C-alpha cells in the first residue's frame, strides 16, 4: 500500500473543496472552512463521507469540533489513517 | 461577533429566504376547527401539512379522557418520574405500550425528542459508536452528541454503504448502535429494515428504530415498520412519539432487553424533566386504543395517500420515492418551491415548505401530509389546485 502524507491529503482536500467554493477564492491550508468557504453543514457532512470512502477510515463527526481550517481537516484525516493501520 | 450578533445573523439569513408578509417563526394558526381545517389570517384553510395521520386530534374518546384526568388529577404533575411525578397513569400507559408491542418493557418520556435523547445517550457513551442514517432527525443527532459516542453517518437508506461502514469499524461494531427511522419525515420513504436487521446481526451491533412517523401508519395493528416486516423481535429498541398519530405529546421506548429499565437511572432527559401531564397521558391512552383497533382509519389514510401520490405523479411533479402519508414534491429551486407553496396557500391549502439546508441533499420540498380524516372531496380539491399551479409554476 502506498504511504500517504499530509501534503497528498491537503492537495486532495483543496481539489474537493474547490467545487464548493467561489472560483476566485484560492484555497490554502489556512483557509477557514466555515467563514471563508461558507461550506454548509450538510455539504461538510457529505464531504466527510467521501473522505471516509477515499481513505477507508471512519471519521467521527464529533472529531470535527476542533476542525476550523483545511489543514485541521487534513491533519485529522492523516491521524485517523495512521491509527487505522 | 458577539453572542447576540450571531443570533441576528442567523435570523437575517432565514428571513431573507421567506416571502414578504410571512412571519419567520412559522405560520400563525388563529383557530383550529377540525383535524383538516383551521383559520389562518382571515381565511379558512385546508390542513395538508400536519402529522395527525389518523385524524384523532378531536376524537371524542380522547377529549373525554383528557377532561376527566384534569378534573381528577389536576393540570400538571410538577415533577419528574423519579420524584413526585410518577402517577398510576404513566405506569399504566407504559404497560399498555409494552403489551401493544408484546415487549418486555416500555419507558414513557415527556416528548419524542427526549425519548431519542434519553434512549440514545443512555445506551451509548464515549468510546462507543452511533452509526446513523444520513437523513436522521435532529433528535437522533442531538442524542448522539449528548452521548459522547463517535458519530458516523451512512448514506440514506443505502445498506451497501451501511455494511461498508460496519466493516470498517472492525471489532468496534459490537459497541455500535445503528439508528434508523421507520418512515423518514422529509421524503416519506421507509427504511430497508430486513437488510438492516441482517447486517446488525452479522456484525453483532445493536439496532434502534424510531417509529415516529410510522406508528399507526404501518403494520397490521399500526405498530410501525417493524410490524410490517414481522421484525419486532429483531429490533433491539423502538422509540416513537405521541405527537403524531396519537395526537398528544410525549414519547416512548420499548424493548425486550431487561436492561431497558436501567435507563431510568442514567438518562438525564428522563430524570431531569417533569413527567407528562395527566390529561396528556389519559388522552394518549385513549388514542392508543383507537390506534390498535384503527384498521379502518389506516385504510382510509392509505387511500388518501395513494390518491394524492398517484395524482401528483401523473401531473408530472417529481414526488417522494414511494407512496405514503407524506407526499413530498421535489422542486428544482427554492424559488419554485416558494411559489408553489404560496400558490397553495392562496388557494386555501396549508402544506410544509422545506428549503435547503433543511431538506436532504440541498433539495427544496413542498411537503404534503394526508390523514384519515381528509375526505375524498378535499383530496380532489388539492389535486385540482396542484394541477392548475403546475402550468403556471413548473412549466
Ligand atoms: C423522526 C422523528 N423522531 C422524533 C421526533 C420528535 O418527536 P416529538 O414531537 O414528540 O418531540 C420527530 C418529530 O418531530 C420525528 O420526526
């Protein structure tokens, strides 16, 4: 199995999030999911299911309380992926 | 942003969506005449957006029982079931529910919302898993949050997706509570219960089924979806509400697990709230009797449901995935939904308007619900108005 790293996760997230965002907004690791991307709760929950399937991990919704930026989400996915191995 | 500014921002986002002249806090009903008619403003309105599935809200038996209970026991209990609010009526209703489901025990809660909060947060805790349908009602989400368990969603009514997530949980599937609903409140579709039961057994999980919208509606005696499939004995916990087909307020959980009663010691939404009022309990007991013997009411309900569903479908509306008392029309945009909803109200018909993000997958819904008290003539009138509005709004 190919090892994943945080950069790969960040890249994938930026790609997926771009489909929700205003095309003029440049998505960086520090982009705030709620205030800058204005991603509504249902879209975020659906994105979580996609990430679960892509990385074959379980992402509990309660773990999202500390997620503010794109980087926070990438770190969470990375941590859960490592834990699941 | 300050606390109060945050509230202002949320309110203006909501008000921006609403047509002018409509209150942001829901349509004010001035007078209620019957299970199917009310006055809104100065107009007599046909109610096609209630949860009064069996049309029992004015039943003479239930009213009489409520009156008598008020006269004999007063207006309120002023206390918790665990203290001074544990009357004989509460215990009798629990026994009647347990008997109805042929289950070992039942706990009555003060609302259906609290039945889910109290049952879920009593069953699971930190380290456990709640595996819930993606379209779950807020009371299920809130119960899971209160529990502190890990919350994982599966795609709505998708058993393949559910199995994938169970498999991923590995050993943790044994500490997992799967939660589904009998009939989903937005689109009115039913859970694929036989497959879900098969999976919960294969993965040694526990299953909770919320029959809020299916009690009185599905199954030979109205027990709900589990009865329809003959699976009452296979579902670990069934919750439901008195606020819909029973026309009261309150909720319940029934189970064959002897541990159900232990919830009474640990469940805050059961303990730290006053018990239902005597009138509520008495009316609910009378309504439960009518529900059990309500085969004719159910037939009438389903006739109305099929009539409306097939008519709207034939007109070209995109409707719920399957017929049932909740007939939702799915519109392309919030503007279209709003126009349809307004058009119906102008023609004296009240239905529910559901705009994103409240509706599943960003859809906009005009949601109708029929009941057993609607006459064929009323349903025909509704069909006629929908037909007229189709050409002006949809085409
Ligand atoms: C699926 C579901 N569960 C629970 C509830 C809560 O019921 P109650 O109105 O008794 O609080 C509702 C009603 O809104 C519901 O739709």
